[in-house]
């Protein structure tokens, strides 16, 4: 039996409503950096290894944890976030400006549909998640993996055995994903072995910065 902790990145500029470009290069805000630092300080156990997607916001969220325990940040291929829209076509726009396009994509609900160059289909996302899920068994116990909200939601969905290959499945996932607690720097814990995983929301982990004078919540 092993435990792998999955962490969503801290607040990014896109999360904060600022314009963004290349999805891989969106940085953290000052608040996001503070969230990552607080998360690392609150740990009361030493991770075996630290992993991250190649996206800047995930790497920078992982950095304080890795620095505290003097571990390298190792990149996991296919851990990056779902790209629903062609990056070049929406470069320099905000989440609010992109919302009608995102809503239209999900309303169409065609699992194999790709909106353009640099984007990917819903099925492609699920395939990436399944590839990483198959590799989790090889990670050492007490590994920490820093990633992304939509990706983590798909991992939970697939761990529960739900399908992804129909309009109905895609619509059901979207409703599930929108209702799943996924604040910046939240954490989920995977417990299992032999490819069988149980997942729980790690409610004891810090999800918000402490108020002045408040002691940091300890990560169990």
C-alpha cells in the first residue's frame, strides 16, 4: 500500500483574471507563490520524491516543497492541463473572454472533437491521464505530484471507472468536474497498490493562506 499526494498548482495569472498566452508559460501570481510556500511549510512529513507537469505554474508550485526537502522537481510527461482551445487563436485573452468558446466546446460534447492546432480532444486528455495512471504504481510511496485541476478531475473520474467515449459521458464528466472541490493548492491523496486506487480529498491540507497570527495547518 502506498500513498501519493496530488496537488493542484497555486493561483495563476489566468486564475486571477489576467490575460494569458501560451498555456505552458502562465506564471503564478504573488498569491499563488505564497500559497505554494505555505503548502511546503505546512508539511510535517518528508516526501520521497517531488514530481510536476512541465507547465510553469505547476513547476513553481512544486519548487518550495522540493527546496525544503532538498529534492529535485522531476517532470512527468502527459501531466499537463487540458488545452481545449487553439492557443494561438486565444492568445492575450482572459478566462472571461474565452468563456463563450469554452461553453460552446462543452455544449457540443463530441469526445473526439479538437478545436484546432495546439488543442486536444476530450479523448486525448483521457488517454494522457490513463497513461500516467498506469505509471503511478512505479512511483515511490509518499511521492508528491503537482499538477492541474481538469487533469486531476479526469484522474478521479477514471479511477472510479467512468467512461469517456460518448456525448453522455463527456457531459457527465463536465458536470462532475464543475462540482468537484478544486481550489488552488488543494490536495487529493491516492492510496493503493497493484493498480487499484482509492482517492480522497485531503481536507486537512491547507487550501487558503492563514490569517495573520494563525498557525499554519499541518499536513497529515
